[in-house]
């Protein structure tokens, strides 16, 4: 439920609504907007008597949110959410944000070389897995905390923000200590204890769509995070399971458009996992920007033939350079730009 205040409502009137909601046993979330303030009622079980609110001073009307996901819906917040990182990158704004790096952190030399190359070409966020949930228990599982330390070192040298995955609720605090963004992978999209822990960690969260998840299920998963108090959620389309064998997944670009219709949260696209093939990453990355994605997350490895994981879908640094040129052209044709690296932004 949303309580829409009059445009001239005073702060005392807004606080009066907050007190009334809390007296009813619910939580209140005041949300100042460009024209007027709304107050969200959190925890509504569908039986709230709106008459207790609509007659309060300063109240214009009460709106019942029709979607099962409340706080992430457009009804709740019509204005786009912009997630701002410590290095100045803004995800959900006018510019397209590029996240790039290897699937997994393998060594100090590998992650530093990757970070230097993608930063030089225009990425603002470094991706790299320190913990790797793999289909096979015998596959490379990541370097753990050592990998997190190497990611932090790469950030210190290049100015890139860091996004990396937490794979269980016990490990969220450790990831939050080193990362700028906590990633929730596709296999964990409906790991509700992990979602709750991420929502309490004090870091923005990148939530990837599950391998067989609907858009509704993705948004409900995001609701778990926001309900714990973390509004800075970035959604990610990374493909869903498909019966065809020509690509790793079915890369669903309609998800970008649909999410923007239904939610105020930013959404980025992952053409690397979405296709699973290096030759398909570029075309799908270009299509994602054309569809309105707020950013891309792309796997880039100094030597994909030696990668410990996902080498077949990783771009070489030279291929990433070429892709960035193409992405900039497409973004510019749509009246957008590509977010500048921290070092460029500071010097310019």
C-alpha cells in the first residue's frame, strides 16, 4: 500500500502518517519524489483499513499495489533507481556501465592484467569469482578469501569497483568486506536465506535471473533483498534454460524491456553466460544496449584457452576493445554514453 501525500504536505504531516502506520503494526517507508512524497506501508497482509490513513492531514489518496512484489514495482516507485558506487559509477542512469573481467580469479598476475586491460578500454567495474559454485564438484571452485584480496588489490591499482559472488549466507559478510557489489548467482536466485543476508550486508546487490525463473520470480527474489533494507539492487538477465543446443542458454532480451516496464530497479545483461560462445557475445551485447540495458557484464580473460572456467565464452582483451567501440557507437545513437572509468572521470 502507498500513501500519496499532497504536494504541499508538511514534514509534520508526513511524520503523522508514519506514526499512524507504525501504530497499526507495520513499517513505514517515506519516499520523497520530484513532485510529492509517498509513504509506503511495508508488511501489508491485504487487510489494512485504508480509512485509518486517508483522512489524515496532508494525505491525497491511498493506492493498493496490485503486484505481489511491492517495493520493487513501478507502482511503488515510478522514478528509476540509480545505484551509485564509491568510484562514481552510476548504474541505472543515462550512461551504460560496463562490468568486465574473468569468470574466476586464478592468480595475482591474471586478475591484475585483466583489470588493467578492461579499465584502459572503458570498464568501470571488475568482475571475477573468488567463490565458484560449479555443476561438478571436481571443477575449479575458486581461491576463496585469497581471491577477494586479489580483487581488492586490483581495485586499489585501477580504480575499478569490484563485483563478486557470495554463495551462501555465511559468506556474505566476508564478500561484503572486500567487494563493492555482492553478486547473487543464477543458482542462488531463490536461496532466500542468502537473499536476506545480502539485504542486510550494507552493499549493493547484483541479482542474476535463475536458470528457469520467470520475470515475476526474479522480481520477487529482489523483493526479499529490498525488504531487508537494501534498496540498491541491480537485476541481471543471463539467459534461461532452452531445449536448443546451439547456445548455452536462451538469452531473453525481452526481459530487459519487461523489467523496465514493471520495476524501477536497473537491469544489466550478461551475454557471456547468456550465449556461452565467444562468437555470440558481441552481437548479443550490442543488442542488449539497443534494447535499453543499463549495463553489461562481460567475461574477459588474458588467455581464454587457459582459463580455469568459462574460457569458451570469454573474450580476449583485443576482442573486448573492439566490443567497447561498438557499444559506444550504439549508445551514442540512442542519446546515451558509456560510463567513464574512475581515473578518466577524476582527471577530466
